[in-house]
C-alpha cells in the first residue's frame, strides 16, 4: 500500500500494460492516463464523488491526476494501460491539456467504436506481453489508434494552462500527504499532525482532502487501516488484538466498528468466512489488495477470453 500516488516505472517503453486481479485499491492519484478493461468479474470505480459500476467488457478511463478508488466483492480481472501525455505531446501538444469528461465506456454507447476499441486493446496487450520483434513500434501504433478512437467517441474538453498547473500542484501535495499517512497509519494519527507536517491550516487541509478524494481524512485513514488489517487477518495467524494494534486502532471496539463499516462483518467473522471457502490457500495471494500477473500468465489469460461475452 506504500505510496498510493503511483510512480509508474515503464522499463523498455514509455507506457505500461499489465493484467491484475483486483479486490481493492485505496484512493490514489497518478500522473498518467489510465485505460482499463474489465475482462472478468465486476468492480466499482469510485471517483469525483461517484460510484460507477463496471462489469465484464466495460472500459474505465482516468485522466492524469484524477483521484480514484477501486473496490470489488470478489477479485476482478482488469487489463490496464498507463501512458503519460508526453507519449503523444511531441506531435499533438493539446494532449497535455486534454481531459475526458466521462470515466466509463460501454458497448451500448457506441457499438462499432466499442468493438474496434476492444479488438485494438486486446491486440495491443498481446503484442506487449509476447515481446515479439518490433513489439515497441507495433504497440505504439495501436496505442495511438486507441486514443484516436477515444477522442472520436468520448466527450472531452481542453483545460486552461492555469487549471493544468493547479491540478499538478494539487496532486504533488496529495502525494506528500499520502506518503506521510502511509508511514504513520499504524500510530495515533490526527489531521493536525498531517497539517503540521505539510505546514497547512486544518481548515485548508480538511477541504483539500475532501475535494481530492470525496471522503474525509478520517474515512481515508479508516480504509487504509482496515485494508491492512484485512491482509493480516488472511495472511497471518496474528491474534485479533495484535492485528488491531498493528493497524493503529485505538481499541478492539473501534476496530470492530470500523472493519464492519468497510467489509460488512467483524474481523473475526471475516477470517472465519474466508477459511471456510474452497481453495482458500490458493486464493490468499489473490485476496491481498491486488495481484499483478506475469507476462506468460497474462498471455495465457488473454487466450482464454470469451470474446462473445465482451462484445
């Protein structure tokens, strides 16, 4: 969970493609465009005060510096591309100020464009994971075609330079704040502690947090602590009281109340339910926050996709 402001490492290319089994992703911000396709399962995208349900075959789309949270009842398989605006800006400068207005694209909205985008997106992923000769050039070509399709069918606008600079500055500030919370969530942590660290007023920080994530500082801290507790409950044999202390809860009563608010059952019930499920041992790695699949596994998963269910 460290550093929820994602710093993307691209390696051989200046974009990144990955497949992930996703159960929960805490509210976070990153600097790139993010396009995701739900290959299997269902997941809720929470952004800008909205809860957007995504089902198999739905695309999600995030602008740079747009905060978002992902939450599923059961692990959902998501294929994701992250690409910086700089990838396009040398030949299309306006991309630096581009902002898509909607965060979801479904088949019902534009069937021909949707089917074209699905095909390109899956081919793009196949080339990226297979690492065939000239894959970088092939991927760059298809990535440009994907964005062209999105520009043609998705509502968008161009923000002012002032808005762009302010958005980037706000995201940089939130990055610092989230890192501090990540480093101290297991301790007694107050909004005043963060305000002092960031040299901000309590009033300003409270509104900044709410504006960035759509939730209060206390709600965010509760989600971080509950997610860490959930992992410890499933992946360790620590007692409930030890998990409670390790995750920064002041007492078991508060731990139970907060956990039930997040997962609709007590920590004890959650652990018990999990161990009564089939194949619990195999599911442990999946049921941690998110599991990134290696390239060979991703290729295998692509080959099993039922295109009829996507189209």
